[in-house]
C-alpha cells in the first residue's frame, strides 16, 4: 500500500504496505498498489497499479496507454497509446496507461497503470496492489527511487531505464523526457 502525499526537496514521502508471499532466490511475489498524490519541488505525482506476473531473462511485458493532458513551462503535451509486444535482450515491452493532467514548474502529475506479465531469471515476480491507509513511511530521493525501480524491478541500469522510458514509451529523446519529468533528473543523472 503506497501513498505519497507530501514531498519537499528531493524526498518522496511514501506510505506503503507490502505483502510478500513467495520468495525464491531474487524473486519476490508482491501485491501492491501505489498511490502518490501531492508533492512539491521536482516531485512526480504517481498513481500506479503494478502487476508483474511472468518474466524471461530481462524482458517484461507491460500493457499501457499514455495520456498527458496539461503541461506548462518545458512540458510536452502528449496523447499516446503505446503497444509493444515483443522484445529482445534488455528491451522491455510496455503498454502503459499514464494520465498526466496538471504540470506546474517541473512537476508532473501522473496516473499510471502498469501490468507486467512474464518474467524469469533475476526478475521480480510482482502482483502489486497499493492502497492508502496504513504502513511505514519511506523517504527517498527521486534518484534513489529510480535506481530502485531500475535495479530491483527491471534489472536495468538507471541510464538504460531512463533511455527506455524516454525513447520507447513516450517516444521522446532522453533529454526531452528528463525535461518533461523535471530538471532535477537531468542535473542528478
């Protein structure tokens, strides 16, 4: 259960409830749903349902749709539906539902639903459902959060993950994507 409500500086305040049911080697079976609502500074506001089921190698199959509606400053207004179904090597197949509605300064408000279905090897098997009621508070920097996602979930380096997100999902260059997310990322690669 994850809810991030207030953020200051590079820290993200998260309340999370994690139910881990099966562990084999590096694999963890988790159900979680992530809801981040309010942030300040360069924070990213995210609502995400993550469901990862199977993996092979470094591949992750994700379904999604990207909708960005309102942006200001360096923001990019995007309406996109991304459907990738086959991947090789470290590529990640992603369909995402992303709804970014209001952007002020470097902030992006995002609602995301991510479903990853096949994975094996070092992948983490996740069924994540996140809700907003009880749990411990975790404070991490945006970079730490990205590193965690890249290293622990997708088994990619931070750079590889950023490149993937920038070029494969939003169809933007890494620089453009970083500007869209927030200049803090560009200044703290």
